[in-house]
């Protein structure tokens, strides 16, 4: 919540957020949107579609414009649009094969993964995520890249440290 406030104050006085105050999109969605719309991934896959190469809602063809006028505001609309687009495009492999034990991808990524030199590693064993997934979760080889990409995005959008 403090990050959201810091970003809001920075946008009011005309400053760009620094990396330390970068908007946590998942947290922003959870705090501002989830009460009405539920989890971002489920919302995107249930209520949005691609129209003319852009993400659109049932009644809003220009979703970016709508988001800038809705609860997100202009400063956050691009980030939330990107979050929803990524969620829409995500394979549901994580939900089908991982979420039963690991809950939501964003929370799991924050707690169990870390990034070192652009590689996503498991915190416990410090092995690359793609290597861990070869032996864990009964994923087919062609499902591993989608899960790695999804968890990498979740880690990138949710901050770098574990949430306890």
C-alpha cells in the first residue's frame, strides 16, 4: 500500500517513480480492482478479448482509454493494461497443474522465486526454474516455457523480495 501511495504522490508532483517506488501491478490490482473484478487473470480470460490486435472489453473497444478514465487513472492505465494482456495471453497451465498446491502465481513467485542475472531461480535450491520444473509438477516439456514465462512476469510485476 505504501508503494501505491508513493507512486500516487510522485505522479501528482510530476516525478517518475524510481525503481524503489515502482508500481507493484499485482498489488495495485488487488487493492483497487479485485473487490469488484476478482483476480486479474480470471477477469482477463473471462471478460476480455482481442479485437483489431488490441485487448478489449465487452463494451469498451479501447480498453487503454477506458482504464485511464476508470479507477486506475491515466498514470497506471498502461501498466494495468499490460498486466491484463499478459494474463489474457497466459496459458492456464499454472492454474491447472500448480495452483492446487502453490496458490496464486504472484504470491508464489514473491515467496519462492528470485531473479539473479536475469535468471529466475528457486529460493530453496537456487536452481533455474526451468530445471526445477523438469522434475516437479508433472508438466509436459512443452508446458514448461509457459509456466516459466508466467512466473517470471509475476515475479517482475510483484517486486523482488519475499513476502512473509
